[in-house]
C-alpha cells in the first residue's frame, strides 16, 4: 500500500525571514491526519533569507537531522559546537535531556535551503549528542547511500531509533531499488527533480509512505535527489 502526500497539500508558514513547508503537523500547522509516520515526526522544508536564522532555543527527547540542499547553515549549541553545514553534509543532534542551539544563514547574499527532520528516539532522557558528516555526491550517485542508522553502519551517523535514512541522486532513466523487511515501513521524500516510486510520479516536495510493500522502486524522470526512511519504530 502506498500513501501519497502531495507537496501542495503540506502545511505552510512564512515570516519575514523564513519560508517553511510542513509534511507533518508542526508549530501552528495542526492536522490530526498528518502527525508523522512511525518514528518520523517532523519533515520540514525550510528556506532562510541571507543574514537571518533561528535564535537560540531548546529541545528535549528528539533526534534532529538537518540536511542542506543549497547554501550554508551555521550551527551553535550548548555543547560547545560551532560548525557550518553545506550541501551534501548531514547533521544529527540528539536533544535527550536537553540542548539549546541556534541555526543561522551566514551569507549576506544567498538563501539557505534545507530539510529539518525530527525522529522520536527509542528512549527518553538520553545524553545529548552531536554529529556531522559529509556524504559526497559520488557516494550517492545512482544508489541509495546510508547516512544515518541505529548502529552507525557504513560510516553513517548514529540515531537512537530503529531507523535508517538513505539519500540517493539518480539521473533520468536510472532505477534504484530498496528491499523492505517484514513489518517495516518506508517513507520516501523527493528533495529535487521528478521520480516515480513504484510507478507513482513524485516531484520535489512530494512524499509517500509504503506499508506492507516488499520493495521500493525509484525511477528518475529528471535528475532527482531522494531521501528514503526505513523505519522499524
């Protein structure tokens, strides 16, 4: 069974410096039909204007992943990290018992476009933590590259949940497949381009849940970038 989540049906919010699209309920956007998928709780597509960003604020008991599509995102947190995240880099922040952080666009001329992802951890009250790693395009081209997992397999970031996140970049006519284990669910999000998921056309911003399917088959119609979440929890 495939449930399609149209990009145009997502929640939306806009301030003077932030434009955001919400796949699932978030902040002032509330839809009881879209509260997340398994442990995947938040999937926001954010654009921040030059010289602006999220001021310092706190989180608890959430695995927060940031993936930059264009531009640069500057991160600071109460653990003492001060880093910049660029396209192809993935950041994981475990909020656990509590962490404070800010995210800022340091450019004076270019916006930053990124995905903000929240995963509910398998345990509450974990020790806060942080990781950031680059996954070059050549590692993602024509395949699904594992970038986050519970066991840090294949050099991926570690998340505290039975969840595996893959990112793939495929050219027109290329096909990638992902086998789905028994009892697991998959969420696919198209970040760029156009691709068909098991024959269903998807464009940038579209998402889809797969339940009781054995395989996710992605075929690109244009150059496309996709995220695939394989979720046990």
